[in-house]
C-alpha cells in the first residue's frame, strides 16, 4: 500500500522523537533531554485501527542558525516537509509558544501542506488553558497531548487520518536489507548518498553525525535494496557519553535486521582496532559481509596496490577471509557497481542450502585428509544436515563432539567453503553426539597382540 507520509516538525527538544516512538509503537528514534539529538530523517509506520501512515521524524528546526551542522539538519527538515502529505507541528506546552515557533510556522504555511498543531507535554486537563496562545500560530485544530504518557495520541492519529490522503495500493517494497557499518567518519553516509544521487542522509565532517539507523529504499541498476545507514560504532570502552552508547546499541540492532553488512573502512587510515571490533560485531551477528575500502580516490597512485590492502585486511581480520573486498569513492562513484555486485553475491550465498548427502561427503573427505583422534579414538562423522540459512548452519553428529578444537572446526569450515562456496557468509557448525554404533566414547587404546 502507498501510505500517506506525515512529517513531525518543530524546534529542538519539544518531544518530536518521543511522539515518533509513541506513534510507531517502539523505540525507533533516540530520545534524550538534550536539544539536537535527532539529525537525520527517520521513517516508521503508524497504525490506527485499519489505517496506516508513514511517519517521518526530523531534527530540531532552527531556521536562523548559521552553524554548518544546523544548516544540514535544516536541509533534512525541508526535504521532509517537501515529501510529506501532512505536517504535525509540535510545540512545547510547558514553555509556551516562542519566537522560533512563530518563525517555523511561517515556513510551514508557505509549504502549502496541511498542518496539524500538536501541543506536547500537556500531562493533564488542568494544563490545557495555558496552550491558548498557540492559536496565534494560525493552525487549526490545536491538539493537546503527552507523547511521553500517551495522552491524546489516539486523537492525533484520528486527526491525521481525517486530513491525510487516502491509502492507495502499491507493490510491497522488496529487496536485500543492507546495513552500512563502520567507525565514525569513514564516509558511510556519503556512500549512501552517492548511491541515491542526493543527500538522503546528513553528511558532515564532524565524527558521529549519524546517531540513528536510517532506512532508505533504493533501486540500483534495476535491483531493490533497503539501505540501513548506522551510527559510527566506536569501541565500547571509548564510548562514554550516554547518547553515543544508545547509538551503538541501535547500530547493533541494525545488524540484527539486515541480511548483508557493508563494513566501510578508510583507505587513507587502513584497518584499525575499531574496524576489527566492528567486523567482529557483524561476524557474531552471523551477517554476510562485504568490506568497502572507501576514499580510494584520496590514495596517491602507485603508493599502495589493491592487493596489498586486501592482504592487510585479511591479516588483521582473519575471521573475514571469506568476505570480498571492494574499493570505493563516495565522491566520484568509483566501485559502486562492484560493491553492489558483491552484495548480491554474498546475499545469495548466505541463503544457499546443501543436500545432506553432499554435505556428509564433504565432511568425511575432510576428516580423511586430516584425521583427528582423542585417546586413541578416531573422529567419525555419522550424519550432517543443514538446519538454517543466514548464516548457513549445520548440525553434525560425531562420536567426539566435546573433543573438537576450534582450530579443527575452522579447518572443517574452510573445507566446506572450498567445496561449496558461501562467499561472504560466516558458517556455524553445531556438533552433536552420535547415536547408536557411531557413539563410541573415547577410552584406552587397545594393545595389539
């Protein structure tokens, strides 16, 4: 269904993100009593009875500020206003109408979009009287609510349903869910904007500009994707501010939602300890991964080869030896085609299934090439079956499930890769106790006569 788009706008710290989370029914946007927490446009779905709408949360709107970062937020807000079918203008019922509210109201009137005025932080009926000065902003009806406690939210949704365009059928958005991950300031948002061809995500040279996970549907070369641009993840020991800790948590949740993780590293700085930690998050989450060496256009020709960089990546991230490496530039568009070709490949490989016969044959051949034993008892593989995809997971019945060292497990995984591929995807092996004749316990080796 093609749902109406409702943008929530207002000056900083009036409770827009709290209202956004309340409307969509979950914590999708960061909320904290600090002005300027939300910087990008965030999208979610609000439902009221059988009616649904796409809700857009925007950053605090300050038309008068000359700060580069605030100007970037303002551009994001104006783009949200331009694409919206209905605007919810939020003001603070405790602070009353300010001069900045009046300035924003003038801009919203010029947009030509229908506007609902929502007076937030009104926790009880006794507080309704002080909101009377809101009528001078020129919008009706004036709705009072408390986003934090849910008061008046149902009435707001009913008003949105009455004012918004009717829902029309549309083909459901399909495509691979791709999370763009990496430490701060490696060019993740610039990479997303380069794919889109416009500034969908706020870009600024201040590290940590993106704090929320931003979902963006995109069609690239005739294929559909959902790009999830995440906040730059720092090592947990380096994240001290509570707001950044929340951003890291949301970025990790984005890994849970995606099918493919694109790990962005800085070509000029190489692989750092933080890159290794972030790659570990993706690997632990079981996500197929592609490594994007961004800002390759800034590397002087002849200084270092792609082969040298690839070797360095695999040396410092040995658990990602299965991940393809691409070289990109968000500024010039270099390597974007190759990047998405690899995304398609690893997404498909993560969904691959092996027949039990082929799987068992591969494992038994691997054990024959490199036998393993414990206390004189040789390892035997009784049966094997793939039990999951994304990541591919295999249940293997052996006679020595508790004796298999992680290095031998890695050998078996590499044997599966050599025989069957699974490029870019981690593999999981679940060793289970063999049953029947193949379940002989290790014991003292028999002496030969």
